[in-house]
């Protein structure tokens, strides 16, 4: 294999890598891993971050909740804690559900947040948005996962066994996890969450944390099919163009 061909192959690989990671970061939302159903249920058995429930006329439409920190490190929940396109306001009050809290994390590559719902008869529900946020002890933001590119509808929640330890698991992709880990290493190691849900006719809905310190549970999320397709197309097109260029110069 001639030196020119090797150089061309290396250039193609570099271009495709840039396109791949550019496409991955274009959609900055957390990655859906899939359903998870562990043994045991109940608020007391999990590390709950956020608990929301729309009541009265709001039930069945949209509910939103947020928990985080503000300087000089005061824990807050509600609209003032919201990040991204989330309004907040449907958090369960502390006297009823003392489960709106930021939690310390140390390993961004394995930490996972589970979206747990309580729908009558296992009905459908839609997670419109979820933004994971890392704060330092002074309440400053060091990392956010970004808004969802599109809402996620779960047609059936019948596999769930109640509140706690079941639901839909989300993790950061490898690029986001590296950014989040850098933030954690810099002292931004307190995790909050902002979320919006639609179609909830029961409740409460919760978000709880698993694997905060690197315990193995779930495989790292793989790129979405659209990302892989874009990567492949970029590789093919870039390679074809360079081959034509090489043929003209010979």
C-alpha cells in the first residue's frame, strides 16, 4: 500500500470521526437505555431525586418538576430550580413526599437515572423532557445534559411493579459522560434534575438515581441508529471524494 493511499485513509478516518462526534453532540439529551425492573418497591428503597404529580384539572395533561441548588448552596425545588425547557411547579411538597433532593455522584460513566411512573392499568405516558444538572457545593452549574431532541412516548408501563425500583433507565452517552466526569472531578458532583411529563393520569412520578459511584449495572449506551447512519454516509462520501481526487492526480 503506497504512502499516499495510507495518508488518504487516515484523512478519511479523521474526517469521519469528526462527523461522528459532531452528530453525537448535536443531540445533547440523555440516552434511553431501556426498561429496568429491580426487586423491591417504595420511596424508602431508592435514591429519589424528584417526585412530581399534577392534581385536579392538571391531571392527565402536563406536569413538570425541578430540583437543584442555588448560591450559596441552598437546595431548592420548583420553577427557580428548573434548567432547560422545563417549567416546574408540580413537585410534591416536602411534608408529603420528602424526596426532592440533589444527590452526590462520583462516576458519570455508570450513573443512571430511572423514570418511574404510576399509571392506572399500566397505561401510556410521555416523557417530554429531562435535563440532568451537576452543581458544586456553592450552587453553581458545571454541566447540563441538554433538552430532549424529541419527546419519548412509552405506550405501556404495565411491566412496572409500583413506585420505586422500576421504570425507564437513562444514562449519558460517552461524550457527555466524559464532560460530566470532568465537571465532577472539578467539584461539580451534586446531581439535580428538571423534567416535564404529559399524559400522566395517576402518579406520583419519580426520578431516582442508581450507580452514583460506579457500581456496574447497565452497559454504556450505544449511538442511536440515525447517528450511525450519518457516520457511515460521511465515511462513504468522504472516501469517494478522495479517491476521485487521487485518480485525477495520477
